[in-house]
C-alpha cells in the first residue's frame, strides 16, 4: 500500500490574503491535495485563538485528487449541463462530515456512488481539547482519513475546511462544488455543552442558527434546485402527554380544523437552536421555494458501519463522557471498565433510538427521494423506543454473558426533565421509503461491548460522571484545570 500513499501536495495561496503557517507543499502526505488558504472571519475565532488577539484563523479548502493527476482549484464549468444529465452521479455536500454521524454518512454516500464533499471547521476536535475529553477510539486526522479512503476504494471525497457562519467561505464552497444536495450535520450537537456556561450557550445558538441561515441563503443564491437534508432532533418535541406526530398535527379548535407544525418543547439551548432552525427552514421553503427534509433524529448508538470498518484509519469516534456521550454508548463503556451504569434520576426518561447504520441509510433515502420545491418535509428518524432503565437492563444482561459484573446506580439528574412520562412518537415515513432497520439485538450489544472492551485502556473514568447542571449553568467560561 505504501506506493499508493506516497505523493506530494499542489498548493494555491490566494494572493489577496496572508498565508497561514508554513507552505504545505513542503510536506509529504498519503495522497495529493490542493489547498486554498485565506483569512476567515470565523464565528468560533475567539474559541480558537483565545488569549491571542493578533492570531488569525484560516479557512482551508483541501481537495484530495486522484493519484498521478495535477490538482487545480478552478471552479467547474457547465453546471447547467450537469444538472440536466441524469446519468451523472449526484453531488452531495456533507456539512459536518468530520463528526460522528457526518463521517459515517460521507463514506456511505461515497461508497454508494455519490460525488461527495465534506465541509467542516474541525471545531468539534477543539471541544475535546478545551474540555480535556477524548474519543474512546483513536481517530485519524481528516486528511489521513480521506487519503486512506482514496487508497482503499479509489474514490475521492473533496474537503473544504472552514466555518459555514462565514458566508464568503460558504459561497466559494457552493460555487466550487455545485451540490445537488446538502446534508447538514454542521452544528454543535450536545445539550450538555450548550448548558455549561453563557459563552457556550451563545456559541451554540450563533453557530447553529446562523450557520443554517447561511446554508439557506447559499441555496437560494447559488443552487436553487439543491435539496437540503437537515439533521434535526426528536428533542425538539419534548415529552408531551399526547402522541408525537411527524412534524405536523391536525387540530380542531372551536369548530375549525387546521394542520399545523407540531408544538415544540425544547429542553436546552441546543434543542432551542434546532427549533429555530426548523422554523427558519419552513419559512424559506414557503417564501423561496426551497426543498428541504428535516430528519428529527433520535439518540444514535454504535460505531461501526460497513465503510468505517474497512481500515483502522477510517474508524469513527465514540464519545462516552458526560458532555458528548449518548446513553447506550456510555453504558457499554461503563460496563467495559467496571463502572456502575449511571442512570439519571428515576430512569423513566424514554426516547427514540437508532443504530448509526440506520442514520446513514435514512440520509441516503432522503436524498434519493427528494422533497418537492417549496416542500418542508419532517421525518422522525428512529427505529425503537427505550427508557433509560430499559437500556441499563439490556446492557446488564449482555454484559453478564461476557463475564462482566455490571451494576447500576441512580445519580442526581443534572437536567431539567420529566423522569416518568408518556412517550409515543410516530416514525413511519422513512419505513415507507424503504428503511430496513437494524434493531437493538443481543448480537449488536455484544459487538458494542466487545468494542468498548478492546479500547477500555483509553477510558478516562473521571469523564464518566455528569458534570454539567442545567440549574447551575455558569456565566464565566469553564476551562480544564492543568494537571
């Protein structure tokens, strides 16, 4: 494989902007890439360059190219022809493609024959450094990931590094790649992170709401026929004492009937940002004729997909900490290291769950069956419902089969939420489009537990217990103390 991984960079520096760091063409890398570097007025600049007001952050457009070919950064011509030629593969831009769901989705779509570009600011990796966290799995840099994917499959995934809150960067990216569909994972996705302190609450709102607004304006200005596939969350609905419909509900009031957006009861600044996104997308579909699908996703578990299992450098991240880790993933890691399963409060909190293999399948189905111009579709994206107590019982049972002594403890609930409630959410639309669910089985739990056991030496047990309180949210930014 070494002969496939040895080549050089082709670099282009914008003449109107100051280069950042050393010239990249002096480096030896796995696959060739082309970079355009320019100064960015990034919304997360203060997080990146905190304490150094003279430092500038950079936007990097990096495009992995086929071996033995010269790389150029010229925009493509003939965009009208490409849109009318149905024989050409669809071009899909995956915003947030370096993250947990985005990385698996980008590889899946590439493997299915789509032309894929990843757009990412890489700020998610910065969060780990800020909070002293790390993925259970060792994850390669985005550049090494894409070089490995190219070497194994021969397929190129283009890479644009920058912040979508910078509309200039996003405009250049749209004009360069010319997407037929945009899959938008590019948001701060943790409720606990948004509740740490004022600065992170504000960052979450600005990053998520403004980033999505920029995507909507980019579609309107540059790619009117582009289909937006937006990752929402089931958390927008809250836990109402009635059935949760898929996006809309028909109500009869005082003798009159109308179909209206389903009421939202967000439970964190993160979930509130998602509600704002949904309202903005619905409005622009009505006003501008944008086509959009909102995937209100449940809690995702698992780590392996067909594509991420091809090579260790393609491995996805797996979060187990109290800020970014989700319930089932956290429980499996806790069981693997002999830590009691941490059930918040009474444990009756019930949510929709799905395997990460179904996440990528749902996104593909949405792209293959796009919304109509002016249509704002809402799909509830999950496959099963579980309470926290039910998940703990399943992990306990599966752990015992592997010889693990799994205990469960109730810890004070750091969130403000109902701990016992009615929950019945509809999720039929993706099934009707052809979703074949991977239901939570004993074999899947065994696989996830064994995966956690394999990497248990990387677990920092100090990160397991919840540390973010909804009621004690701070004003000053919290930082990690030096060891």
